[in-house]
C-alpha cells in the first residue's frame, strides 16, 4: 500500500542524507518520500516504467528503480492564517512539477550512501555544439571517459563518534583513475583503516588547519597531496562542520572525550567487522550483476544517471538485516526447488503477513524484493497511534534492509530502440564491479 503523503505548513522539508544531486530535493514530514523537481522526460520515464506490462522487457528494470507514487505541482501556499494563497505572477506551466518517489535511505538507522555517476557521455542528442565540447572536456578530465564512473559523493557512518564521514562531489571530480579504489575504502572501511577528513575544518572536529591523511586502496595512509582537501570556503553542498545522527551540526568535539578522533581529524576504529563487510560487498556485487543482466537487454540511454548504493551503518542492525536477507534467499531457493511444499509457505508467513510474493519485485534484484518487503511486512503497525518508543524502534529494526542498490536520476533518459544497450553505462557498472571486487579481496585479506 503506497504511503499517504501529508504536507503541512512545516513540510516538505529538505531531504536528509542527500550526498549528491541538485538543490531543491525535499521530503515529506515522515521522511519516507522524496519530492524532487523533474523535467518532463524524467516524469515520462517513470510513468512508462510504472505502466509497463509484465511482457514488456523494460518491466525487469522496475526493481532497480525507486518506487514511483506520482507527481506534485506547487500551486499555492499556506498563509499565516491557515488560508491557501495561490502563487501570483507565475503561470501553471512555469511551476515545476515534481516526482514523488520512495526515500531509499528511510528504512535504515544510519544509512551509508554512495552516489556513482554512470556512463561515458554527459550530453544528450539535443545538446548544442558548445555544450557537447564542454561536457566531453569534463568527461576526459575526470574518470568518466575512461571508466564510465565518477564518484559524486558519499557518507559513511562512524559509530564510535556518532558522526558521518562526508566525501564531497569535488573528491570524485579531482581524483585520477588509479585513485578510484580510495573511494571504495572511504565507503567500505575496515576497523583498522584510517580515513582522513576531506573538509577543512575537518569533519570531525574543527581542529586541523592543514591537510589530513587518508587511506589508499590497500588501507595504508597516503600522503595528503594524493587526495583533494576541501577548504571551508568551498561550496560543495556538504557542511563544513560534522553532522550528527539527527542531522544537527556538531560545534566541537575534543579528543580528550573522544579518543577515536585524534588531532589530525582522521576517523579510526570503524565498527563494522570484516565478516559483515564481506557479506555487504557480496550483496552489492549480486545486485550489480543482476542490474547488468537487465540493462544488457534494454535499448535505453541514461545520460547523467547514477547508481545509488545504501547499506546499514549500525553493526547490530546490519547483522540482523543480513540474517533476514539470507533466510529469505534460502527460502526462495527451496521454494524454487519445491514449489508445492506447504511447509515453505509456512516459513514464508514468518516474514510476510499474507505470505504473498510480488512477482514484479522478485524477478530480479533481491535487495529490491526481500529487503524491501521488510518495510511492507509491518505496514499494519503504522495504524497503531499508541506505539511507544521501544516498539517503534523494534519495528524500524525489522524493516531495516542490509543493502539497497538502485538507479536514479532519469532527467536525460530515453528509449533508443534499434540502437542497442547503453554501452557507457554498462562499462561504468563493470568498472564499479571490479572496484568492489578489489575491495572485497582487501577485506578478505584482513580476515586471515
């Protein structure tokens, strides 16, 4: 059942946990929905995907896209007296329409989020010669042209300090191809890794005034000159001071009270064990493989599209979410081998109130089906207005998936029948797969 969208005089609000993209993305009061201004082409893409029949090949792509609930257009606003005032001096066609989609990070307690721009071409067929030249130059000056990926931003939860490690857009724009593995280290850190702040004042505490260190792909501290350090005055869309779990700014953190944050502003003692991290990487790799399989058969162009990877940053909830995920996989495998077994239906009911299984969401993308259904299984709990804090926390823990992998940003996406698949996007996914495989080998080596 789609969530009910309620907008009050205090909502929508700016989207929390946004690591990349343009300004103006909002959320509803509950935080479960994203309200994003959209071009007609993006709206048409979501509507086409949503209305596709099961026989349409594009339907297989649906599990890898955020759930789409419709569109909104702002035509008025509440006055101080509570009356609705229509917008003046602005025609309806000038008011931007917004798409309403699920917030991919909402089900997580402390979401680790990475946005990776895919493709080797940054302009559409209707771009001017000047824009083509400018975008081609940008692609060649970054990792886009050679690899089909650019790291556009990420945040990683640092449990010991209760802060997020921010990796801004400028990081991905200034690193070389050989430095791409350092982005995987920042997003998938081992407990023993040292991750330097890329913002001055650093996040965490604003004590360092010079460049800090970070880890290379092998987990060894690299010289500060190897990676970009972002001065406070640079506008990057990320706070120059550390961000706490509730989104508030942390004004100061002393090393005396927090020994995991030394004076160099680096993050150490990460909470997710190598054993859990390998399982996360395996799930991500499985999702990417399935996504590649789907896109290989589709004739679509994705200019400016991204893949968003989200995984739980709280180690206890991550372990529970992975256990649920693995149980679902085991039951699916058994059910595929024994489709008529009533015992398996009973096992399924332990995860789903009605024992149902949405074929659209289960054909591909386990994190788009099993993990997503964690949220759906507890919909009835939403009707309990008297739920206390403990029960709400327990419900949220049950809903938390281990990983989500989705494609986003379809403002410049179109069907390209007869032209084959988007080779630039497929190249990017293959690059991302190799990067994650490389990180997995490093994590496995740490387990020996």
